[in-house]
C-alpha cells in the first residue's frame, strides 16, 4: 500500500443550495389532507392537530405539518383547572412559541404594527423541510366560511423586503396576499407587506425553523378589509366551553381549499479531493504474492523492467493512518511509468 500526502491545493470545498419538493407525495402542491382520530383523541389533541398526506394507516402515510393555536389569555381551549382562569393548552402553545420565536416570555407577537395576543402556528414536519423552507415557493389558500367571503391565498414577501428581519428563530418574512412569492396585483407599495391598520399583517414566515404563523385578526377581518371573515372559537371566554378547537376550524379551511404549495431548501457541502498518481508513482504492486518471501525479489521478470498496476480503489487517511473514506473506481485504471492519473473524489455531507 502506497501513501502520498495531499497538498492543500488538492482539496476544494464547494457549497450548493438545492431546492426540492417538500411533501411526501412528491408533488409541490399538497391538495388532499387527512387527520388521525387516534392523535386527536390523545393528549396531544388538546394542543395541535397533525395533518397527513394519506388517510391510510399503512406505510406511506406521514405527518406533513401540524396546526396549533396560541392565545396568551387561554381562549380557544378548555382550562386545565376551571378554578384557574387563563391556563389552558392555547396559553401553553403561546408561551412555547414566545420562547422559540421571540426568546422572551414577556414580549408579545407584533404582526405589522399591531400587537397580538393570539396566532395560528403551522409547523412543517422536520423531515419534510430538511434545512429550511425555500422562500418564494409558498402558496397557501385558506377558504372562507361562506361562499361570499371567498378565499385568500398567502405567500411570503421575500422578493419585496428591503431588509431581512431576525429574531430568536432566525429570519422573519411577512405573509402577503399572492402566490409563490409573487404578491397580488391589488397590493400597492404602501401595503406591500399586507399590513392593515386594524389587524396588522397576515402573519410571519420563519424559514429557518419551518414555521408559518398566521394572524387570526387579519383572517377574521371582512373582505372589504382584506380578510375572509374567518370565524373560530378563539374569541370565546377563556372559561367557556369550546365546541371546536380553533386549529380544527383552520384545518377545515385549508383542506377545503386543496392548495398548499411549499418547497424545501438545503445547502449541500462537497469536498472535492484531487488525487494525483504521477508517472513515477504507484507502478509497483504492494501485493506480497509478487515478492519472494526469502529474498525479497520480484518473482515476475516482466514487472521489473515494465511494471504495470491497476488502480481500483482510493483510500483517504488521516495523519494517524486511519482510513476515513474509500472511493471505488467504476473500472480498473491501468498505470505504468508512461501514464499519469488524476482522480476527483467528491465527498458530500
């Protein structure tokens, strides 16, 4: 076995951003939605609802995203203890996202210029979005409660934001009306981020943690104010009974539209290692069967004056001579004193 130290110029690092379909269906648009009665009836069903790509319990059914509702006052869900007001699953969700997104349990969410005590959270399953959400691919249609209210399609404003906002969860983009990163033609420069004076923006897109936050106030606004008249139980008294969880209502509005388009993005880092076999190198076999055990002489005369070898495998070692990676050639490569070889090894991680 022959070892040759690599020179610094033999190693090149490259990073490429790759976008791909996010959903398990292989289709950029998720058009059919299913829930699990088992999950809804379980303890987690008080906090969120999981959405699957198929209604089958067989292989091929995976969680695509979840829907949760957070309310700082505890509205929209039944209190843990009726004697303790405002402490319910919705208040727990609100606090969790305060820590995750804002990093401060005393700071509320601000959509546009309006402080909000509530939100809908749509976390994409971690296995789906890989490293991050691919900006400009979002197209989420939410159906209104009546035919007159119609529906609204939302996307991110990454193509129009003059600067990038950051918080504890990384980059923050606003939700605007439009599709696949292109805003609605009805938006003017003054409302390019979908802001309204009464309800703020439609919400946030947090690509680095794969979460979409929806502003319920903006959705519940009348059509004349840019909303769809969305009706949910979050405005009910915190101590009152809840017939249908707000996240269930939103699930019906999303599944009724049949349009949730989103892609993932990841950065693939590659190390390109150029292994060079110069004309004077690697021409003799290190196989002990070619050498006499008693005299150390080459057993075959033809390999003395005109040695030939075949390169089949390249091993990469560290300074302790520990094998780290192996590259196999597609076919043996003939090597002698009249030939030089240059093999490019690609390591993806």
